[in-house]
C-alpha cells in the first residue's frame, strides 16, 4: 500500500508536476513562436480530502524570480500563507497590463504590496474571469440576506463566462451594497488576497472601467480556501472557529456548486472542450466531476474548482500568466502544458490515499 499523502509529499508532487511540463520552453506568440523570455508565473494550490486521513494541502509558486519554485508556508490550521509577500499585478497609465511583456523589467515597475511582508515576493497574476467566482459568491450573500433572487445572468456568467452577464451581476452587487459586504466576509473568513476592487455602479469591472488588472486580485491558496467553504462535502474549515458563521446557507451553497458543475469551458486544467483539436492533451476530469470556473485573456489563464471523481476529492486553483498568446491553436485558451499539469496532479492524488 502506498504511503499516505502529507503536506510535504503533496508539495513535492506539485513541484515535480510543474517541472515535468518544461514550461520554460513554452512558445510565445509575442516572440514569433520562440520560447517565452522569462519563466512564467504559476500559483498552484491543492487541498485533498480522504475519508481515512486528515486533509492535506500545499501551495507552490513559480516566477521569473523563482523558476525552481517555492513551497508556501501554510500554518497547521490551513490559515493564510505566511512568509511571502504578494505584490499586486499592475497596469500603466493607459490601463495596459505591462508586467508580462517580453521586455518588461520587473526592477523598474512600481509594484505595491497586496498581502504579506518580507524580502521573498511573488507577483499575483490577474485572475481574469476566475474573478466571476467572487461575483457569484457576492450574489449568494445577497440571496441569503433576502435582498435579491438568483439573477438570470448568473448561469451564463459562470458556465460560458459571458462578460455582459458579469457586468449585470456586478451592477446588481452595487445596487444592493454587496461589494462591501463581500469584502467584509472575505476579511472575516481570513481570505486576505480576494479583492473585487474599483468596480463601478454600472457594472464596470474591466481595465477600461478603471478596474480589472491591478484592482481585482486572487491567489491560489485563498481561492482554494474559498472553495473549501463552498464544498458541502469538505470537512470543517480548520482555520475558522467551530462556531464561525457559514459563508453561505446550505441551499445557496448547493445552488452555486450546481452552476459550477454545469461549466462548459473545460479548456484549462481540464480539456474536454478541446478534444477535437490536433495535439489534444487530456487534463483533469471535465465538469460535472470538476465543478469549476476558468479565466483567460491574452496574458492570463486561471482555473479553480472542486473535483469529485470516484473516491477522489480535492480542491484545486491555478493562476498564471500563461494566457492565449501561448496557445498552440486559435481555439485553445493556453498551452497544452497546463492540462498536462492537471492530469499529472490528478494522477498523483488519485493514486495515493
């Protein structure tokens, strides 16, 4: 019988899975197909659950400054990451995302701290449409408070990542004063890097609205812990007191998970939506086994959700700068190395108790 997974063995497996994909040789369209100029930023976190063992978790982070990878220090109660400084993503005066240009000089960019302190830093890539998970939770808070019903826009915002539907949902949050409520709940639940900042009352949430990159933030470990609170099958969150109020009421939580299970964009860590493409690489199980939300732009790719496949049960979140400019085909969201990473981590978790 294989040994049980521990925090340390999971962290080492995640490091090995990233290294195995040879991300340093990913082709970059902005370099005419030559390998990217700098090792990509990858923030990957997993929490795995077993009926016969305590939960185990790990968060590994890579960047041009840390191409060999870092293992985040997570307290024994699964609270926020310690010992790292997360710097926020940023834009220039024209609202352009500048940190990920091939010639970007990180020593000259005006970084500001998102969370933490100390000399070891990682830059938190913009979550792209993964931010819509936070918006959905805000809608759920409004439902629980009796301020609104489930809007028609929720489903398309999540399952096909419709941007107009997102605008409608963000406007709804503002109309009912729920943006501040959402931030208050994140703070109370110990999720310090989840920020839906500078969105507008008319629903504006993109760079052109003065929001987007540099204003809206997520990190992989806090996203995994948000999913923990959305997963009715997960054990109690160990970083919260036993009498802490739930994030959402059971029916509300179940509704949101049902929407995530209807995800139609299996094209990042999972890849079933791309099965018809040449060179297809399998990844995580597709929805509904993977109840998740993706995010993609030219510069960013992200994916996070709840995996239930047979006896295998875990939470995963990936945020990175491996956007569509690294895709091998116009219909791809990112490099095939990302679903290959998903398949590797799923295989490890599935094969170890």
